[in-house]
C-alpha cells in the first residue's frame, strides 16, 4: 500500500509540474497565432505576420535538443528530481518575463529580439522537462502497469493546453479586441508565476527515482563515459526509432491545436473563440484518453497501440480539414477531438516505450535526445509549413498530404522497432532479446 501511495505521489508531482511547464510553452503558441503577429511582427498581410510569429515559435523547438542534452547529461549523473525542479523554475521565469515585454510599437526591433531570446529559454527548459518527468514515474512504478503510470505526465500536455486555451478563451470572450491586444494577452503569462510556485512546492516533496539511485550506487568507483557518448555509440538505432515515431505525433499535435487557430480565424473568417473553445473541449477528452491508451499498451503492447494512432492520424488528416470547412462549432470540435484521440494513442504509450529502449545510466539522455531532435523536424516546422502551404494553395489538401507523409514515417519507424512492454528497467536493453 505504501508503494502505491508513493507512486501516486510521484505521478501527481510529475503531472502538476508538467502541466505548468506545458501551459507556459503552449500559451506562447496560442499567442503566436492570435496576438504576436499583430504586436511583435506587424505586416500588411496577416498570414505573413503569423508566419513570422510561428518562426519564433519554432525557435523554441530548436533549443529543445540542447536542453535535452544538458538536462539529460546531468539527470543521468545527478538524478531526475534536481533537474526537474531546475527546468520548471527556468520555464516559469521566461514565461513571466514575456508578460512584461514591450511591443514593437514601443521599442521597435528590440521587441521581437527579446521575445525570441525568451522563447529560446522556454525551449531549453522544456527540452529537459519531458525526460525527467516521464522517467521518474517510469522508474517508480511497477513493470506491469508502467504504460499506465508513465502516461500521466504525458497527460500534462493537454492539461497545460487546457489551461492555456481556457485563459485565452476567457479573456477573448470578456474583453474587447482593443483591450485584449492592449493588455489582456499579458495576464496568462504573468499568471504563470503563481503556477510555477505551486509546481515547485509539489515537486520538491517527492523522492528520487529508486532505479536511478540503485544504478548510481553500482556505478560508484567506475570510470563512466559521458551519457551522450554512450547514447550515440550504443543506441543509434533507438535514437532513430524514437525520432521517427514522433513525426506523426508531434506534427499532428501542433497542426490540430495551434495551426487550427490560424485556419479557423484567418482562412474560414470565424471568431477566434470558436477554435479556442473547440481546442479546449478536445483537450479535456485528450487528457482522459491518454492514460487509457497507456493502460491498453500494458495489455496488448506498445507497438500495436502506437501504430493505430500513427496510421489513424494520417487518414484523419483529410477528414479533419473537411470537417473544419463546414464552419460549424460542432464540426470543428469533432474534428479536433478525433484528431487528439488518435494522437493520444501515440502519446499514451510513448513515455514507457521510449524509456524501455535505453539503459538506466543513459536513459534520461537517450530518451530526451531522440524525443527533442524530432521536435525540430516535426513540431517546430508543422505550423510554418502548414501556413506557407495555405498561403500558396489557398486550401487544405496539400496540408493534409503533408501530415499523411509524417504519419508514414512514424508507421515505418514503429514497425521496425521491437516490442518493449516486458522489459525490466534495471536491466541493460543490450542484454535483453528483442521481441519482434
């Protein structure tokens, strides 16, 4: 009973902290689609301003692999907990500072430069967050239910998106457009300071991963190579698999939750609240289904569940935009919800799946590097490519083809990977026979 209570405490701390971090990261994505294109990147063509705003949005992704490298290295050497606290504090400071920034009208080119620098800090922090959050849960819970427990920090992603979308939706509904652009958009960024303090208090209360502590004791007195060096010599295949598996998941998520705001407001000419509320409702469903998919992966395996999500995302890309074009709130909400259900089938088992591919002393580095490198080529570019395709072709078919292509990459990567469901995290994966 004590073991289960400890697991629940760790899961709660990871979920709370991850929700706060992703709230901070996603509030930027929402603002990039609705506000920053007007206040920091003024242009005669709204789509051009949005494209520039999404470029700084993408810069945050470029910093994520560096964050994964640095946090992964020290997380494998010093422990998961210390680095989780550091990442949360760094993210909170950067987001709070964004809420205080002067706009282009006040200081000219200095405004987007400062915004970009803070976005780099956000990206660096979130690059170290994911690996630590999912690993400290994976290494606390039982092997039998690892997929379920490890999926809860993943649910912090829609949790953060719910908070971000809700904050923007409430402000958008209760303020005039002039007030929202003048000062209202700053409130969600400043509110981050309160959330970070709560998240820090919760995270400081949990214990270090017992699997890490055990491995660190065994490694005392040995001359270990740097974790990054080991990862790129012994785990090259696993890095490529984790990267490929993320293409559909990462690109799909940002098209469904960030680019949809641009498509609905600027292309369909609907009120911004329509898309914000649709994402809010769909994210609530997403929050619920992620642990369910994680639990299913404990029963049938990581690969079947992940393959279902990747293939479903590619097929649904066409249905997604067709429903958006119906221009009704119900159809738009259904389109986003089904898209996030397919995404959840990938994101639910992903934490356990990736953790099981690497040995304990390099697990933070390996899983973070593969996860974050993919974000450069998938998530960061997805809104930019989609916005450019929309401007070039004036419709959605090319965007759907692009997402379908991302899905093919993920299906191939997962199909070529081993099943990892029964692996012991204390064992070296190199010494475990792969299950096809």
